[in-house]
C-alpha cells in the first residue's frame, strides 16, 4: 500500500516553504487534478495498528499467501545466498516483520552470522519492532532504520553480502516508470551477486482482488479514512470523515487495484498547517493508492530491464502470490 500516479497535473505557482516532506506532499497532492495523497502516509501509529488488522482479514489473502511461501521455501531462498561470511538481511518496509520472522527463525536455527536491518518510514514501527525482536531473540543483531528506503540502503556498508527483502505487494504501489527507477536504484546499492527477494501479487479472479481492498468489516475503509484523520491531527485540517467514503476499484486489463476517498457532498476543507483551503465537488475523488498485479512475463521483463537475473519464482498453493529471487548481475 503506497504511491500516486505520475499522470496527475499539479496546479502550482511558487511553493511555500515546508517543515516536512509530509506537509509538502499533502500540499502538492491536494492542489493537483485529480487530487491524491501518497499512500506511504497511511502508516502513522494508528495506521500501523489498523494495517495489522487488515493482514488478519480473511479477504486479505496477500499476507497468508506470502507467509506460506516463506515458510515452505526458506531453505531454498537462502541456498542462493551461499552465506560463507557475515551478511546483512535488509527488510524494506518491515512493519511488524510478521512474515520476516519466519526467515529470522530459520537463520538463527542455522546459526547464521547476519545483521537484521529493518527499514520503515514509520519511526513508531521501527522502534516497536526493534524492542520486540530484542525481547524475542536476545542476541539477534538488529539495526533499525527509520528512513526512506534508498537513503537507508546507501548508508549501509558495502563490505558485506546483502539480501534485500521487499515483501508484500509494495512493488505494485509504484507507477510503471517509478518501478523501474526504484529497482535500478536498488541495483546501484548492491554488489554483484547480492540478492533481492521481492513480492508480487499475481493476476487472478478480479472479485478476489477487489475483496482484499473492500472487506466486509470495513477495516480497509477505516485505514484509508485514517489518512484524513492524520492530516487533521498534524496539520490542523477540518476534514469531516462522515462526508467521505472509501471507494475501491479494479481495472482488470491494466491489472490495477485502486483506492480513493470520495466526497459525499460539495465541501470546503481548511488545512491551516500548510496554509491551504481546498474545494471538493460532490462525487470528487482523492486517490490514495494503486496496487498493480503481475504475471510472470511482466516479472521477467522487470528483472531484465533493471539489471537482474531471476534465480527462482516461488508461489503459494493457490498461485495467488509470488516471491521472486533476483540476483544483481555484472553491468
């Protein structure tokens, strides 16, 4: 669950000065047409907790499918790494590391010499995870980083072999151009033969996909609306959540699941923290997320275009999800 489409037109004159990237992104997104908010900002303290609820929902097959893959294929995954020296296990968007713990358990059982480096934009998530892991594993070497992914990768030692995890379906949250740029940027931080384990949500029955973003209990709706709560709390806005509705959709040909917040009436919203007032027409949408689904031809093309070779594709028993093991090739 992350970004916004690159096709939007932004109505900007001279940008004011902002104290944070959050302020800037909210200002730009809500002055764009169509309006949008970046989904990476779902993950404040409240959002982290709601997303943990989402991962437990029966409709949200992604977590259980990937957990199955990692549990069944962990030995094969690490056989490609051939860790004959200390290595770094770097977890981009670690969250609560529920799935990653499957790999941590295995590595500890194998007495592997590694440092676990969870990276997450949410400082709350990183702090809670680091404390939890230290309680659970004791001597596990953990270095938590609350940073953007690429800045975190660039800050790490180049001396040790790396296995970078990009789990979940996070790769689907980028536009197509952003996806290639992101994978190439990761490539630039790796040494030859370093590995990337990346999760892809596979194309399947559209009803199955749509249900994952529109559960019966309304947890996903609450997750999206929490973004407006965050803007109210941090930027002093007056969004009235009763006048917005979560709107999910799935475009089968494009393989895109989208989420938006729809204004239920014509309204104005003031956001004093960024000196902005916006108008919304009845039925107007604020886009909050796109999640692209893939087939194996598209996965192969992505790897080739960004400089990797695919060592293996692992799927769950229903073939809903894939974890793909990529190796950085020589340029």
